[in-house]
């Protein structure tokens, strides 16, 4: 599973306080903890500081890259802020995210063209989020073709079908799972990804729903997720689900996690 660690996000009170105080130690400690729990990317988001977002995102990128050997996920809907983050970033980053919304498509495409950056492609347009599997595929098809034409490799693209909360639509999780399976069949070299905790928004004991949905999504083909790597039960669920889905040859990762006493009930 390609894990994007979600914890360095200014919407989290403790992180916002650390950013406001320019608390380098806290930011770097959170980055190190996520990298130590198999995060493939460390998401950095300074979105609540609207007037200073670009400057603060650059500050976060610099801190994270000093602390860990893991690339950043540059997280902002503002192309100018993403550009600032990429200017500071050393090596290929993950851009979170592009969509078929015209302003975002036009603003981010030049930053990605001909580079080795990775990108999350959201299945959303100026008309909103598509509801059916076929509609999601149609949006994904346009996005993937557009990005490939701009010179991105297919395996550098992460398509997010957008998981909606089950609290507002009981059919939403199954619709997302069907979209994941369809995307994997249509674009076998493209990754699928989602914000895992979206599924449980508005409900109590959200971790139970997140863990269960993670196992289901892996079975349907999900190979990337934006999540909290410090959630031990979720991490255990992912390791077990990938083993059962045939993605862990000879159960090597599962056995290594067991020997390291990393599996929790």
C-alpha cells in the first residue's frame, strides 16, 4: 500500500499551533513518526493560513525534507501555492491534487508537464463530483489522457474516485469500491487512492469504519491511501488485507510485522 501520511495538516489544531509558533521540532517529530510507519509520502498542508500559505508551505517542505528521506505530498487547491512548494522541494514530489476543474487543470498542468512529479487526479469537474461508476471513469479517462499527453508516466498518476461519507449516502462506499475496481481494470498501470477517513465522517467510533473500509477497498484494488500511519489497528488491517489480497509474496511482510510485534488486535 502506498501511504500518504496525513498528519502535517494545518486543519489539525496541534499542527496549526506548531506552524504559528514556527515550532520546527514538533513538525519534524511528526514527519519522522509517519516515515517510521511506512509512509511513502508526507503530506504538507498550510491551507488555514490563507495569506501566508505559500510561504508556510515552503517552510514545511524544507523542515520535512531535512528530517526524513521521504518525499512530500504538496497539498493545496491553489496552483500558485503548489508551485511555491515544488520550488522548495528537492526531487519528485506528489501533487495533491489536480482535477477537471478548469482553473486547477490550467494552473497545475504546466507545473507537471515533462516532470517526474507524481499527482493525485480527483474525479471531479466544474459541474461537481460524478455519481456513477461510468461517470467517474469518464472523468478519469480525460484526466489520465491529459496528464499522459503532458508527459507524465502512467504509474505516476493516482486516481481518486472520491469516497463520500456513508452517513450522508448509504450507497456511497459501494459506489467508490466499484469505481476502484473499474479504474484498475481500465488503467492497470495507474494507481488508485482515496482519503480513507472520508467514509466515516459524521459517525461515532470512526476508526472501526475506516479499518473495515480499508480492507474492503484493498480487496477491490485500492493500492494507495491518505491516512494516519500512527493508527496501529488500521496499519494491522492494511497489512493483513494486502496479504489476503495476494500482494504479500510468501506472507513476508505479515511475518516480519509479527516478529517485530507490530500487529495489534
